[in-house]
């Protein structure tokens, strides 16, 4: 009886591991908000890391977080490094592309609580009196992330933060 249970358990674990291995190697998380403001009013909030504390939900993870800005104050080459508690972690991001009032692209590197290298795009598209602002993050998923993804939905977890940040941008842009 015990050996039968052990065999069934091993088969179940193997099936979960094999299924996790078949999951996509990359991920994309995207959220969009419509803001009743021109792109020119929203773009500076994204393109200048010194303005991120006013809207980014990640700024509130650790009130004692150490922040270091480097390079130009805004636009391509601007850098932002942080180190905080277990929730905030440690990492760095740099603006790799900046097209006035339409696009800000970032290279985002996490060191803690896990290593990850992602790319982030903020796109702004005018539509009448509104601007559609899209926040998208792309990256690769190592096996452990694929396995964890079977038990938790990372798109939902990250997406909630993106939705909060976009709501903050909406509030600031419409003021």
C-alpha cells in the first residue's frame, strides 16, 4: 500500500514538473488606462525618474528605500537604482529609448529578491481629449518561475501594480 502511494506521488510530481517545463519561456504583462489629458502632460511623469515617487506603486513598498539617480535627469540614459526591504528588493533601471510624448522604454534589472532582466515600455497614444497609456513588461521565465506560475498568476499580481500606477498617473495627469 505504501509503495503504491509513493509511486502515485512520484508520478504526480513528475507530471507537474513536465507540465511546468512546457510553459512559455517568456512573459508579457500589459495594462492600459485612458487619461483625460494630452500626452505632453503625462510623458514628463514617466520620462523623469525623480517624478516616479508621485505615481509609482513600487515607491511605497519601503519608506526607507535608498534611491540613486544617475545620468541625465530625464530621457535616454537616465538611471535609477534602488535598495530596500524584502518587498522592494534591489535593482536598477535605465531609460533606453525616449520619444517625446509617445514612448519611454526601460531596461529593468532585478538583483533581489530574485535575479531578472526585463524590458518595459510605456506607450502614449492620443485619442481625442484622452491619451491611452500602456505599461508593458516583457521578460524570460526560468523554470522555477514556470513552476511557481502553475500555482500563482503573475500577470494578475504584476497587473494590479500596473493598474495602481496607471490610476496614479491618471489622477496626476487630469489635475
